[in-house]
């Protein structure tokens, strides 16, 4: 995902947030492009592993929506690799991210595409959510993302 960030992205970002940072897989890749790197994860055990690798300046334990509601920092880049598959409906997440990303900032994320034609997130047999592109496009437009 990080390799796919457009050439239009800044060479470095002042504030980066890695949603669902886990053990630092994205953090280690983006560290050289971040002045300050934040990690957010639900699991204390994952944060302990991330802390041991030393990629993050700030680590937050919590559920995504609640953490975004309580955090006041503004970010130039938010990464969400393999986390939206566990969230389902993303309306609250996109609304809160729109408040937490500076004007001109970036949101980079991954989703799974559903099988067939769907307009809403679909829970797959793997217990992961798939998000149709038309759903993502509508959310992006609704919350000011391009």
C-alpha cells in the first residue's frame, strides 16, 4: 500500500497515523517518511510488539471510532491497511477521519471487494467485511475525500 502512494504525495509527512498498526508492518515502511508516527490498535499485545520494534512515536490502545473521537491531533497521512475488513460500515470512521486529516492530507487504505453486485458492506464466510467500490466512492464524496 505504501509503495502505491502517488508521486504527488509529499516526500515526508509531519504527522502520520497508522490505524490498526498491529506489530508495525506499515509503520516500519513509512517511518522514514514521517516526522511523527502514531499507531492505533485495539490489542495491547500488538502494541507491545509494536513498541518493541520502536517504529512509533505515539501508541494508542483503543477501538478505532472511540479513539478517533477522543483524539485531537491532525494528520497529514492516515494509513488503514487490513483494518476496515473488521469494521463493516465505515460511515463513522470516514466522518471522524475527515475531521482528523489536514486539508490536502491523504487517506490510504485497503478493502476487500465483495463477490457479486452489492451496495453495502458484505460479511464474508471468512468473517471479514468486503466493501464495494461504489460504497467507498459514496463515503469518500460525502466526507470530502477525492
